[in-house]
C-alpha cells in the first residue's frame, strides 16, 4: 500500500507546499506523513493523507506558537501549483462565501478550538455557537458531499430542506 501512495509523491509535496509555503518544510511534512502511515494496513484515500499533512503542519505551528489562519490552509487556489479545485470543491467554496460573517468566524475558530474554548474566549453562549455552526454546515454540505468524500461522519446526515 505504501508503494501506491509513494507513486503520488510529487502531488503530496505540492499539497504540502501549498499548506506551508516552504519547500524544505513541505519535504519534511511529507516524510513525516510517510512515517505516520507506515503501520496502517487499511486502505487510505487522498483526503486522509492531505488531512495528515495539514495536521502535522498545525502541530508544528502550535509547538512554535505561531498564528494560523484558516485561509492559509484552505487557500490553495491562489498558489501557482498543480492542485486545482474540482466542481464539487468550487460549489462548497461558493456556498461558504454566502455564510454570514459570524458563521465564517465560528467555523474558523472551530478549526482548532473546541466549542467550550470559543465560548470562554469570546463570551458567547455555547448553544448559539452550536446552532450557528450547524446552520453553516447545512448550507455548505447541502448537496452531494457524502458521495464525493464518502465521509462516515456524515453517513446518516441529510440536510433539512
């Protein structure tokens, strides 16, 4: 299985570079990713590997106490590299642009903080945070997200109409 993943090595390095904007760090992230998946025996999809690379970068930033913006992680389209969004990714991004500003901010904060941490930091009601995040997720994931990503978390998720 590792040989199959290694065949896309250039693609992984491109994704890592898009995330961290540093070639040497991207190479390190990809090498760490190979170490992480070395013992995994079940099948792994591309999204899982990209999330490993992203999480390795986030862990590194947390250790260095650097600020991380969600735009830095997800703004891959602006880079001059071989990664391109497909139609489903563009639909999701367009739906995210239609969110209210506080829903975008809550999604950004929820990227690396729990709801309780957001509640404490911004002095906002936990229930409000939860409801607004659910509304935002319903807007973004309304169409065929389950089919494209085969996400088990949303296996039984059917958005309200």
